[in-house]
């Protein structure tokens, strides 16, 4: 599902104008982006938690040259869904 489809679904389900829903979704995504930039944990009750995990330094190989390269430690965003979400 893409952002446009999410906006349409929310608009259908709530009866709100798509323009208003788009503004709310855009603002929500902006708030998430700022939180991620600040490396903040984001918890959405009954949905899940976005958190950061540090990856370890590792060696890899460039497939074109065969040269060994070192990939430094970094933070990545991980999502853990709530137990209430059924797949």
C-alpha cells in the first residue's frame, strides 16, 4: 500500500476530505522523521515500536572488484509490531 492509498482509505473510513487527511498524514510523517533524526524511540500503542539498533563493524566484498571493504558500525531503524497486530 502506498501513501496515496492510505490517504484514500482514511478519507473513506472517516468521511474527512482527502486534502485534510493528506495534511495530517504528511505532518505525522514529518514528526516521525524528526524523531528518527533525533534518534528517539517512537511507540504507537497497539501498533508497534520504532527503535534503533547498532550494527556491528563488518567486512564485506565488493562484487565488481573482489576487494574487501570495511562497513562501519551504524544505527538502523527497526520496527517491532505489537502483539495485538495479527498477520
